[in-house]
């Protein structure tokens, strides 16, 4: 995303602006658009010198190019004229402004409630597989019928001979305290230690705890037995000196061999593809594991398995959302402050962008989506996409006059180009609507369309109201130029009206 934005900006500065400069020279020279000749066979006409502006006019003697009121003397497109005639005057009415604020406040409140109160977390495999494919069928069957998983308690680099009792206590806590682990074979019996103790008991050794000095001679003899071979997949052995991997299957005693890691399976039921029961399992099991590690003073082990791999992200999804959106807003605030030179504009822009993000968050529930990695990234993107409303703020800052007049001129200048941008966004994402991937339709077409609509409405309906009430004054250098031109015009009128001596 960052690379795309960087290339887009470089392309705008290095390619698009030079092309526009060449086109401006073409227009100034009264040369017809070559596209009209190529596609419509419309050739250039002889220039009408009477209708062309004079050099003094172009240079700024009649219309100073630095005066923001220059736009008032330039012809506009039909859309800009319609905005100036019908839409911009609405912002002269306080009734319209109050109604707009109430309407958007209701939208914000309702979407905030849906976002924080109704939106669920998760993303099913069936949502990201092709409808009608065997992968999608397999995902649906798995999610609906196979609701149980194997999870593992894993020990790594633990001194097993001296920590046998502590590990057995952890097994007992997992056995009796996991809500999603029903009555099942004893965890100890399916573990490496349990299998070793069973072999030791058959050999007449102490049961179950083995003396530390006899642990590895017994373990290496056990590893080549039938019971030991069955447990080899649940073990990892290494050289205690070099830490290099070694085979756990040995036929003769090796004093440098040590068990580097073990795992034991735990049967967890009633989980399926729903997020909440899987998160409950994660929290319960890790609480037991972490408390045991704290109690015994070392990291005995940790929990892992399918639920941890796919559902752990949702333990932090809300925090990640706040961080992503928060940093995006801070970045926008800094960028607007740097380029617009106005703290109040920066604050207004950040407030409107936060409103847009909260509204999109609520619409996640409306379109049937959930909070996951896809929607979380989109909620960060919406800050950048909707930041185009800063063009309206910039236009507001470089117009002199009352707030209502400046809002009207800013709308007249910026409404049409940003309407084109919104239209191209919708057209670009429209093909996604016809894909068979449910996730693409919801998280890309649906969310991107909602981003565009809400960003456009907040930027060109609500933001003008806020600017007309709380907008900062015109930039000082623009105001100084406008006042200078105004004073010059007054002096010209005064000199003209004075009688000749």
C-alpha cells in the first residue's frame, strides 16, 4: 500500500503535471485538442484574435493571477455552475445547516452503536474460497460438522528430569479447568512423560516420578522400545553442548542427548468456526499455562494448535484497529498542518475523518461483514481515501470574504473534480461485485463503495457546514493581495470620479 501511494504521488508530480503544462500551452496557442481530430475528425479553426486575451490580461494587468477572485471571472463547467447556483446557496441558511448537523449526528450515533455493539470478529474459510468449488464445500462441511480440534501443550528447553512434578501439575490443571475440554483420556497418559512412566512401571522402576540421575538412561532405553517409538513424533532431541538436532531414537546411551521439546495433545470440543468459543479456549488455556510459568519460576511451556493459529488475531483486533486508525489520524493531522498552515483546519479534517471511519465501522454490520484483517485494513484505508476533502479546505483558505462566501466558492471549485474521483472509484470496484468470492464482494466492493459514499457526503455536506461556522480566516498573504487589489480598484474609481481641472 505504501509503495502504491508513493508511485502514485511520483507519477502525479513527474508525469501528470508536465502533461497538463503542455496542454495549457496548447490551449493558450489556440490549438485544437488532437484527440478531437483523431477520433472525431474535428480540425483546428483559424484563431480569432479578437476573442483572445491580450498579453496584459494574461500577465495579470486586468486580472491578477495571484488574486483568488480570478476564478469568479473564469467560465465554469455545467456541474460547477449548477453547484454555484443551486447547492452552494443552501449553506447561507442556518436551518439547512442545523438539519444537516442533526442528520449526520444521528447517522454517527447509530453507526457507532452498530460498530461497537453488533460487529462480530472472525473470517470463515468458506467466505474466502470460491463458491461451488470443492475447497468451499470442504470448508463448509468442516465448519458445520467437525467442531473439535486438537490443541497442544508444548515444552521447550525445559530440564525435564528436575521439573517432572511441575509439568504433571500443569497437566492436571489443564485436565480439570478447561471448559472446552470434556471428559477425555488423561492428558498424562497420552504424553511423553506418561508413556515413559508406563515403560518404567513395566520395568519395575519407580512410578511415576523418575529420579533425575536415572531419567536419561531410562529414556534412551525406552526410546527404542515399542512404547517409546509411539511417542517419537511428540519429541525433539538435541545435543546439550552444541544444540544441534539429534534423533530421539537411540540404541546405545549417549550422555550428550537431551530432550529439547515435547508436546501433548488435548481434545477440545464444541469450537467449530465461531470466534467466541475459540477465544474463550485461548484465554483459559493460556491463563493456566502463564500462571504455571509464574508459579514455578521458569517458562515450562505454552499452548498452541489450530485455534491459536487462526483465532489469536482476534484477541488483539480491537487494539490493532485503534492503533491503525489512531496513527492514520495523527499522520493526516500532521500532513494537513504542514501543508495548510492551519491548526483549526487540521482539527476539523481529523474530526470529519474520524466520523467517516466510525460510520464505515457501523456499516460493516449492515453489509454482513465482520472485524478481521481485511476489514481492519480497510478501516485504515478509509482515512487516506477520505482525506481528499482537504482540497475543499485548501480552497476555503485561499478565498477572501465571509465564511459563507468562501464555502460557496470552495464548493464551486472542488465539487466536480472530486465527484469525478468518486465516480472513477465506483467504476473501478464495480467488477468485484460479480466475483464468486464472497469476501471480495463484501470486503472490497461493499466496503470501498461505502467508503466513497460516506467520505463524499461528509466532505461535501457536513464539512462545509463546519467551515461556515468554525472555519479559520483566509491565509494572510492571500488576504493581503485581495485587500491590495481592492484598494487599487477604489483608487481607480476615485480618480475617475474626480473632476478634471
